[in-house]
C-alpha cells in the first residue's frame, strides 16, 4: 500500500511538528588556550547564548558563550554565519566538536 502525502511530508501548519528548537552554531576548527576555541560559524551566535557542545563518543553537554572575538581582534556581541571567530566558553572543547545553539 503506497504512503499518503501526510505520511511523507510533515504537517507544520497543524501544530503537531515537534522540532528540537536547536540550530548548529558552528564547528570548532582549533583550540586556542584554556576554554578558547576558533569557531567556523554556521548560524548566528551571541555572547551569553546557552549552547550544547557535541563531542565525539560522548554525551552533549550544556555550556555558555562568555566572549566572542572577531578576525580583527575586537570583542563583539554577535558572530554572523560564514565567519571565523574566537569564542570563549565556560569549559574546554576539542577540535571538531560541534556547537549547537539552543532555543533557536
């Protein structure tokens, strides 16, 4: 029996879509000292954002963005997509960790 359209395509208009509310914020491309990483930004991130750090072979853990420094070395409050910035978190991260913004 073939599948119906409702079974193939999520119905976003009836309020039954249960998305996670999270977006990929970026990927760690280099560690730069204690709690500081160079991040390839994929979606907008702000100072003070609560994020999930997704590590390989470990559970995701919550963290918070303390500071963002742009390519010119200036402290900024927002990192835009397709930029590379230095981010200070509350805990350490490793190369290739993913940063997922919560409540997007």
